C-alpha cells in the first residue's frame, strides 16, 4: 500500500500540469452546474483538448447524457466520480507484466522515433530489472548517431550493467554478438537500443525487422517483448507513429515516456482505444528511477487528483 501511495504521488506530481490545465479546470467547470447540453459540450471539448481522442470523448459524452436521463447523476459535482469510474473501466484486467523467457535470456527490443525517449527508457528498465536481482546486458544497436552509443555507455556505467557495442556500423551484427554475450554470461535480460532515425522511414523499419530476425534466429522465442517508446508530449502524433511501427513489427507493449512533461494525460486513453496495446510502463522524469508500471487505477486517480 505504501508503495502504491508513493507511485501515486510521483505520478500525480508528474501530471501536475495536467491537473492545472485540464482537470483542475474541470472541477471549477462542474461546480454548482446542472448537467445540460451546454455543460456536456464544454466537457466534451475539454476531453478532446486533453488528447483523449474525438471518438472516446463523444462516447463519454453519450454515456454521461444517458446517466443523466436515467437520473443516475444530476449535478455537475457527480460528473467527476462518473468520469473516474468510466475511465477506469476502459482497462479491464489485462496482462501488463513483462513476458520473460522460460529459460535463457529474455530479449526486449526497444523501438521508437528519434528523441522519443528510447535510450533513457532502456536505462530505466535496466535499473528496475537489476533492482529485481536480474542480470542485464545492453546492446548498443543505434549506430546511426555516434553519440548514441556513448549515451548508452554512460547509462550502463551509472547503473552497473554490461554493454555490448560493435566497432562497425551494422546494428544486426552488434545484436548478433550481444545475443552470444547474453547467453555466455548467463544474462537474464538483453535490452536492445535501436535507431530512431535513418535515411528514410522505410530504412528504419527494415533495419528493425532485420534486428528482430537476428534475435529470433539466435535465441528461442526472442524477441520476447517489443516495446514501442512514445513521447506523451507529442499528443495525437504519437498515435500516428505507433501505427507506422505496428505495420512493420509486432509491438507487444508501449513505454509511454515524458508523461511528466505534458498537460494532456488523456493520450493514455487514446492509446487504449486507438491502438489497443497495453501501456506497460510510464516515464515520469529524466533519471533512471523515474519509471512506473502503468496502473489504470492510480493513473485515473492521479489524472483527477
Ligand atoms: N521529462 C522527461 N524527459 C524524458 C523522459 N524520457 C526521456 N526524456 C528526455 O528526452 C530526451 C530524449 O531521450 P532519449 O532517451 O535520448 O531518446 P531516444 O529515443 O533514445 O532518442 P534518439 O536516440 O535520438 O532516437 C532526453 O533529453 C531525455 O532526458 C521522461 O520520462 N520524462
Ligand atoms: Mg537513443
């Protein structure tokens, strides 16, 4: 319970701008009002502004109207509780845990466009897994930018995990070696950093699938997870990016980075309704400790706190 409270506090702090701009506003908007068409219009608009997505905002509006007609809610003040319950119900019990290999190294491929937060998110996962007593190896397969390998190396030193980097520029070759290294060193998890930008998007997707094919040949059942890192501050754009990656590779979950930097936490709802993939982790800051497993209950509470 203490842990839950800590996570909630951190997320609430992270979402503080959301609270100020979006939901803090809602509380004022609702106080002392009767739930009429005007208020419904205003509410729908606020939901859309918060990145919840047009279709979902319309659905929530309809449900509110119905609840009002059936006299289940009457006053503006009741709306907040209604919204909380409605949003929490969007995430029925679903498996958000990491899929580990039954034996041998688990491979987690991390993808996303440049600047989304891949390398930082890898550091967060590496730290968390290490805290859980797991042996972690990193693969520096983003060879497009020279600084990328350096950045991952610094994280590996700070956290105290091994890193495999290659002299050459072929990411598939580095991943090939990293799989061998992970097995030879009895690692539990191999985290693979990938490029976010290549000459064209087509290049990027082809390189990703090539990396996936290499790990699939090297280790049974790999990759066990393909986490797509999305930048929460890019709003609906993140949804479009996700769709492009989904066409190229079997993404198994979302790592939603920079949730602390957006006034629009509603993007989590849009991800749920538009790309149907579980958000497994959320990033709430720039250090390796700033990561939380996504928990709908605490997320919705934080959103409306
Ligand atoms: N506030 C905040 N900043 C973050 C978070 N995650 C990443 N960042 C910042 O976002 C910027 C980009 O992060 P990177 O991890 O380098 O992103 P990347 O996807 O690896 O970028 P490329 O390697 O260029 O493709 C850095 O300044 C990070 O500190 C987060 O959860 N919250
Ligand atoms: Mg990077």
